[in-house]
C-alpha cells in the first residue's frame, strides 16, 4: 500500500490527480483502527498531516475559519474556545490526550460517524464546509449536504475538505454527551444547543441517535417559546414540559446496538437537550426556577 505525504496542498492535489480514489488520512484515529482490524485495505493513502494550508485557524471578519487539520487539542485552546466554546466542549470529550493531539476536525467530519463528537455542534452552529479540487474549483456545503449517511459523504474523488467556517461568538453554546463510562467513550447520545440572543434563535442538534446528525427544528421552536429574549432569561421550566421532552424523543431515530437500546438513547437525548438548554442560561443573573 503506497503512502504519500505531500508537503503542500498543491502536492496533495497532484497525487490525487493520479489516484483520485486514494484514501485521505488526517489523524488516523478512526482509519488506522479499521486497517489494523483488517476492515480497510486501500490501494493508496495520502497523508495530509504535513499540509500547512490545512492547519490552524484564523478570524475572517465575523467568522472563524477552522482548518481541516485542526486538532482537538487546538480546539480546546483558550483563544479559540472563547470564540467557539461549544466546539471546545465537544473536543474535551474526545478520547485521551494522545487522541486529541492526533485527531482532527476534518477527519471527524469526513469519517461521517453518527457519533462524531464535533458534528452536532457544527450542525447547531450552521457551519459551512469548503471543499476543494485540483483545478482550483471550490464548493461550500452545509453539514447536512456533506454527511448523508453512516460513513457516507458527498466528497467526490480527488476532492479535499479544506476548512470549516462558523460565526464567531454565535450565542451561548452547550454540548453534552452520554456514554457507557465517564471518559474515552463513544457517545450513546449527544446534543448541541446554541441560543443566539442577537438573532433570537435556538438551534438544537442530536448526535448518535440516527444515521446522521439530526437538526431538531420542532424542539427549537418549542424552546424559543420558553425564552424572554429581551431579559435573556427562561420563562418556563423545561423539566415540567412534557411536550418539550417528547419532541426531543420524537426527533431521535436511534437503533439498538451493543452500546445501548434505542429507548435509552431517546431518553438520554432528551436529558442532554434539557440540561444543555438550561446551562445556556446558567450564567445569566436571572433564570427560571
């Protein structure tokens, strides 16, 4: 199995022109597990870890531009966490320090696992992914356009995920997940909530409870009714709202597997959303009882 390690994006595209079906390798934290288990044996591998154009992050106006090679450890850095706190929360839940040092944002997205920890927050933030080709062509897609099923994306042969754009400081952001233990665990259920006071909007995304990350729009509309936008406070108790919890459970489309039952996943998703929503208001001077 030939492995190419390009030193620039131009070199990476040159390799892909000759082998458009090559496996792209970022941190390898998912891919190498499958290779070692004999589940994957690609003809060619293009390792992107040395491509400088994919690294780091920057501000572009009111947007944060996250390179596809950004590691989980970098997502936790104080400077970036201040701008995208929900993404930092998700990154802190990923694996061990060694995994966080190696694993990347682009790898998490392109792996397209329903349990990918960054995906619910990216969905809740309305993130835009930029994909590039060797001919200079670029296209921008939302997460729901890119990830279309378990381990399935709309990435075309020879196409590379370049960067992810999110709005800087997009409201109060919370991420919660439930697993079979407290650390280094794949999510049984997860939820991301973004309460944007400036735009008077709520966005809710559920992870690991369907074939792809689920945008829970009915939950968003119900949650918005419980907010006094001018006072920035809750005006209704979530735990006492049966409809709210039922909407979360209805939005979820989980399965039974070796980690959990579908029924428990629905319950856990409701708990995660309720707690995340309340936490979004916990630092306000006045919150609902």
